[in-house]
C-alpha cells in the first residue's frame, strides 16, 4: 500500500502547485488525473495553463467518473497518482445525477440525499482502490466551508456535499495539508 495525501485550501491558495511539487519529489513516473470538463473558453484556458505547468513526461488521464475502476485496471503502475481536483469531480457527478436544467430550488431533501449517497459511493470506491495500490496518491480539493453561505440552494447543497466528501477522504488518507497564501501546513 502506498501513501495517500489530501491537499485542501481556498481558491488560488497554491494547492495544485504544492501537489505537483510533492508529486515530483515522490517519484519519477506520475499519472495526472484531470477531472475537469472544458465546457467553455475560460475553462479551456485554465486547463491549458495547468497542462503547460506540468512536466511533459507525466501521463494524463482525463475523467471524473469511475476513477477507482480506472486505477484498478491500469496497465502501468506509477510512483505517484495526482488527482486534481475532487471538488470538480463532485461538481461533474452532481450534474450527472441532477438535470442541470431542473429548478434546483425544487430539490427535496430526499433527492439531495440520494445524489449525495451516489457521490459518496463513487468516492468510497476510489478510496478502496487507493488502499490496494502501491503508488503514492495525492488528491487536491477545495475548502468551501470557510466562506459566505451561498445564496442559491444548489450552492448550499454543493458546499455541504463537498464538505462531507472532504471529511470522508480526510479520515482515510495518511496526511492532510491545508494551503493558505501558498504555504502548505500539515494538519494530519
């Protein structure tokens, strides 16, 4: 079993930069799991910037669903697997399970609970595979609970699900870092 690390922090706190630095220190062969979807020009530019900042010898897997299955069926083993980012993975899964054109204010607590259970199951399967592999796994996520309470119901639902998923991951990993102003602090 390898090491598992969760890196959290606010937007532009230096999470990804720190994760990439750790990945470089931890091993020579790195698999970068990119969970975002380039749905508009801004996101395409962000993805391109991230791609350009990574070493060219890193391999990339793009996807947010069934990452645990992907890790289980990998043909190659890697020293490090860097998953960036869990929060975007949650966003994409949320919209897989809820029609984005649905009036989110009409979501019932029962519907929200079912969606959260599906997301947590996906995360649980990922964590189970991480326990079985010898790679160091670094996961990046956002700390969302420190800001303003979102005005929209969807924003509040997302914040709550992300917070509980972050707790679910933090309980299982070996180390947790919080980044603030580009400074990583180990909190577990």
